[in-house]
C-alpha cells in the first residue's frame, strides 16, 4: 500500500498494487480485480471508496482508494483487549449498515474480521475527536450474486476460521449469502465485548470443527454486566442453520442495539 498525491488536484489517495510474486496467480489477479470492481460499485460511508483501477507500466494491476488515517479494529483490540458496550453498539451498527448496502447489491463479503474493519477518527471544526467511523475493507473474496466468473475452484475454502459460518467452513458455496456475513459480525461483536473468540481452538482446524459442530461460548462470565439479552441476540445470529438467524444483518444490528439499551438501563 502506498500514499499518492493526485497529479492535478490537492488530494491524497491510497494506492494498492498487486504483489509482484502473485502476478502468475490467476486467482490472485481475479481477487484483486473483483475487489476493485465491487468496492467501486458500493458507495457507502462505511465502505472504503475505490476511485480507479489500472495497471502499472510493468503490467501490475493497482487500485486507487480514499486515504484512511487511523487504525484497524485488530490494532484497537490488541491494545485494549475488549471495548466498552457503547462502542461495540456503534461499531456493530456501522458495520451492519455497510454490509447491508453490499447485500442490497447482491454482494456477500465472506471475510469480515478485525483486520478488515478500519477505524477513522472523525473530528469537529476545532480538531476535537467526535466519534469513530468504521470502514469495511477488502472485498477480494466476496461472493457476487449471478457473477459469471467463480472466484474459487474445487474444494478451496476462503475465509478466516474464527468468523467463518458453518456453510462457509463446509464449502457449501451455494448457501452463502448475507446471513453468512451476519454470523461473522456476531462473532466479531462477541470478540469486541470480551476480547475472546466465540469459537476457540488450538489451531485453525479445531476452530473450524467447533464452528460446524459446537455451540458458541456465551458472554456470561466474560463481561462486567448482565449479558443475558445480548447472548440471545448473538446466539440467534450464530445459529448453525442460517434459516434460524436474523432475517437480515440490519435486523441483527437493531436487536443488538435494543438488547444493549435494556442492559444499560438495568445497570443504572
């Protein structure tokens, strides 16, 4: 990733160039091209904006994006361990809004994780911090409804075990839709609240096994507040059968916010 200045306008951009070592990989090129195409089509406050896609003089593809200043969610979690409930509610709402816009366009992200959520600090006219804006990154392995070019081949499975839904972990690609991202967001919310994974294992294979066969951990005992209502919301989103999850990722967000509001009221 590079920072670049526009040749004619006073604007800075981020430029992402495909690694030279991956040039021979058709899958790597397709993921890169798809990321550019998908993100350029999605115009939303909570999705990083892509403004151009081209190739360098030596044939390496690149995309031009808005320059973000801040840190990713993984860095914040590494620094703080877990986040305040109010911050988690805000981030879940923003991430769900961005993913909901993608789902409206027939696009499933498939790799939501802390590294793919960038946090930008918004400031007022005096330079004072006002709030954190979540920006979803990397639609490189997204599933695009009715796409003529399949991204994966054979039994290759893409995604990150700790946030991967059962249908994704088992390679049931035809079943992957917005409820797959919903599962990932619920797992991410669990981690933000507790600093722990909803499905823990000693290695990726053991995590995948638990995702497919074991119940998720509950918030009870891992938070400083009564988590019963939030456990019900996240438990539904983490259902093995996607038909038992919330109707949409926006419904998950609304239910999560409502449960958190009642939790806060009970704490007063």
